[in-house]
C-alpha cells in the first residue's frame, strides 16, 4: 500500500485498473491476465512504496526543524528523500554518495 506522502494513491489505482483491463482483454485466461498485470505493475508499485517510506522517514519520523530551514535546506532534504526517483520539482535525482 502506498503511503500518503506520495499523494498518488488515486492515480495509482486508476493506472492499475487500466492495466488490469488491458491484461484481461489481451489474455486467454485469468491466470495469464494476472501474470501480465503483475509483470507490468509490480515494479512501479514497489518503487512508489519505497518512495513513500523514504518520504515518511524524512518528513515525519525524522522531522527536521522546519521553522529553522530556508529554501535551500528544504530543497536538499527533498532531493535526499527522493533518492533517485523522478519528481516534478527535481526531475531525475541522482543518489549522492
């Protein structure tokens, strides 16, 4: 299940439904359709859950001192939490080691 930090639950549900419909239409059996669906959607689901967990840890579990942070610190925290995932704010963020 996705965490609320990604704000993408409804979109993921719609994408999942469309994928399931395509899989059912293109398959000869329910088992084949479910395998197609899993092949297509499992990686994205795992990526989104991982992102939600990272965001939850960074923004809630290990919450910074928000009032003391300026724009640069907020941006750095966001980039670190995204950890390589795409974001409408930062594009593809590369992990810094």
